[in-house]
């Protein structure tokens, strides 16, 4: 099972900042730096792909430079959750690491032997949790 979520909020904010920079007609160097940073951010955080196969749960941002995988044998529990958004990208809360690009739903993963839970943003957490339960059987 694989799903890619587009980070519309991230994309919109970056485009608004770029439009403002272009409108202000700043010098060429500032324009180049701003647009280069915007392109890097879009490539890194423009989407989040979550996939589960018979061996691993994997997720990656954008083009895949920031990614993580967990063996299913190390996953203790998995459940869909809803949360109050507090930013996008990689966020730390007490006892939780959140990876998201859009929305307010996630898949909560508990790893054996780890204190922190992992929340992976997706607009289909119920489907992923159901699929994971089938993998555990």
C-alpha cells in the first residue's frame, strides 16, 4: 500500500513568499537566493509518501532525501489519529515526533523499546491502520 500526500499548505506559503519577493523587485542576488531556497524547500517538503509492504513501513518527504523505514517486526502498535496542526515538516512534541505536510490526520506508530511515538501525516490513516493490522496477523 502506498500513498503520496501533497503539501498544499507548504506549496502555497512558498509561492506567496516568492510572489512577494518578485513584486518587491529586489536585487538579482536576493531574488536568486530566495527562489533557490524555495525550490529546495519544495523538493524537500512538497509531499510526503507513506508505504507499507510485507516487511517495512517507509515514509519520505519530497524527492526522498529525508526518509525513514521501520521493520514491521519492530512495530508494537499502529492506529489512526487526529490532532491539532502545529506546523508542517518535522515537529517534536513531548513523547511524539510528527512528520507531515498537510492536514490534521496521521498514523500513530509505537516502536518496541522506544519511548517516543511516531505520527506520520496522511489523509488515509484508517486504511493504513487496517492494512497494518492485516500484516500483523
